[in-house]
C-alpha cells in the first residue's frame, strides 16, 4: 500500500467524549430532547447534516437544524480543548509511514475547518498531503466521493490505496470506491457491524498499519 486514507474520529484520535458532550449540550441549549450517549456514538462516522435530524425526537425544520449545527460546532470547539487525544502510538506510526514515502490523507465526515483545527491541535497540521471534509463532497459517507476526489486529484492508483476507519460507513465507503479497507478496531464502537462489512484488513492496533501486506484479492 502506498496511499493511506484515514478517518479522523475514533481512528486517528479519540473524540468520542467530545462529540457526545457537544451534541448533548447543543440539543439542551436549543430546548430539544437530549440524545443518549449510545445514540450519539452510533451516528459517529456520518456528518451532523445527516445524524442530527435522525437523533431528534421532535420534527425539525431546515432553519432549526441549521441553528443546531452552529450551536454544536461552538460547543465542540469548547469541548475539544479538553478531550481530544491521539491513540497510543499513532504519532509514531504516521511519522514512520511518512518517512517511508507513503501518501497520507484524511477523509472525514467532519467539516474541513474543525478537522484541520483538530489536526493542528494534535501536532499533525502538516502531516497529511490533503484532507477531505464533509463540506468538500457532494455526497456523504458511505458514498465514495471523498476518496474518489483524492484519487483523481493526486493521480493515485486505486489498487495501492486503503481506507482506514473505525465504523461500517468507512468500510462501505472504501468498497464503494473500489479500494482496500482496514478496520481500526482500536476505536470501533460497534465491532460487529464493522466486521460484517468484511474489511480487507482487520487491525487491532495502529502499529499494524506498517505491515499491510499483499492480499489474495489483489488490492495491494
């Protein structure tokens, strides 16, 4: 593999508590029924433009949803100062991959502005060749837009590319783009649903990223 495309939340960094806190505060501030922690976590991996309406117990019009997004983003920016950390060993692995000459990207359901801010906060502001956020695609995960845009933009070979993520949506996105997939089981909130997607690689620790090998299906 030469092209490593990473999800961000629960793959590169542990952001689960931050997402839950910011989401619940946003709903509370808008006077809405507060989603459970389990509900918030289950929707991590898809953009808020998809998940927030589904988590709401009340029907929400477009104006109310737009306001809810703004409140959430403000709350997230506060919460992220206390709760975002890289998974153990991730910084070293990324450095190793980059020194080896691999191409590193981030494909996230997060908006590109907070995504880049979070990467910078974690000391990864210049680690990745490019990022793809939810505002940069026409169709969200599990649609392949984020991957396909990067493959085309940087003239990357699909058979040398792998999508690395913790959720079923990441695996589906990779398959829809016809590239290999690697399940980041260290961050998976629902391991069963991830395994059900039959990822090309099933990784228990970030260290295994440096050893991705040739597979029988010819992806790598």
